[in-house]
């Protein structure tokens, strides 16, 4: 779980993973959602280098390994891979910033890996019209029916992911793209709107609303 980003687009404050959401750090929500899936074994978190000890204390109840993150996301993922025990052969890479990802998305990625996929990404159709632009000028409109927005967790056979990371130092915003450039096959499973990435201040408001709706649903079920 790469969680070492500063969250500059969220505005001034703590590193993103330590910002509070409904009274708890975002990272606690993220690890809890992973831990809610029984097939998840070892969890390795890449924390901001200056907060490794604090993150270790914060996550003490969740049985995680905490390593210092790197200068960019790819570097942070690389460091978590280096900390995996040798007997692990299927790996999920999950952005801490997608801290409300429902368990069924995580389970779908695991199931696709167990069914034999080399690499798996959760995807959603695109709601907006997408245009190709240069400066302020529109060059054309992309056929959105053929596009998907990609979420995490992304799942990999460990050897496939390690090979992709060893080969790739080109700037990549996700791990599956490193597999794609090596000619590997990446398959998709359905994502979920609630697996959105917390990036800007509005996303924090949305996340608070999702949590409030979940807790009122579970309150109704308990009654
Ligand atoms: O910046 P972005 O939102 O794309 O980051 C995606 C994920 O990568 C976040 O969970 C963030 O904490 C993580 N990240 C990291 N190390 C960095 C930069 C980002 O672990 N140096």
C-alpha cells in the first residue's frame, strides 16, 4: 500500500495518509478495508519517511509492516515489494488514497488472479466526454465507449510485477502500465464509485458523506 504521498492537491496540512476522515486518519480506513477481506495476508505500507514510527503505532492493531516510502509512487511501491516475504506469490497494490474501496472490489481482483490472470485492474466507464487538447485548442474527441477509468487495488503475479518494476523507470501513474509496456496481458474487473481516490478537498467531503451513509445503513440493519 503506497501511502507516502504528501497530498499537495489537498491543500496545506499533514501528509495525505494522516489526514483525518470521520475522526480517524485516512490510512486507518484504508488498512481496515483491506483487512476486511479474509484472503489478504501480509500488508506492507509505504509511509512518509518522516512518519514511519508514527504510522507503525497508528496501525499497531492491524498487523502491518511499515517501510519508508520513496520520492514518487513507483519508488514507494518498489520499496513495499522489497519487504514482501519470499512465499508470497500474488500481490495487490492499493493506493491508501482509495481508502473507502469496498471489499467486493478487492475480492474480485483476488479471484481473477487466482483464476490465472497475470495482472488485473478494477475499472469504471467514463461519465465525462473526453477531449484531446494542445494548450487551449481542442484536437479531437476521444471515443469514450472504449475508455475506462482505472482504480486500485491492482493485482499481479508477483514475478510479473517484480519484472515490470525492475524494467521500468519511465514515469507511470499505475503499476499495470509497467506490465503493459513489457507486452504483458492486463485484464479488468468491475470497479466501484466508492473506490474513488481522495485527491482534492471536495473528495474529503464526499468521503465523509459515504462514511455517514454507511454508518446510517449499518445502524438501520442493527435495529
Ligand atoms: O499522488 P497520487 O494521488 O497519485 O498518489 C497515489 C498513491 O500513491 C497515494 O496513496 C500516495 O500516498 C502514494 N504515494 C506514495 N509515495 C509517493 C507519492 C505518492 O506512496 N512518493
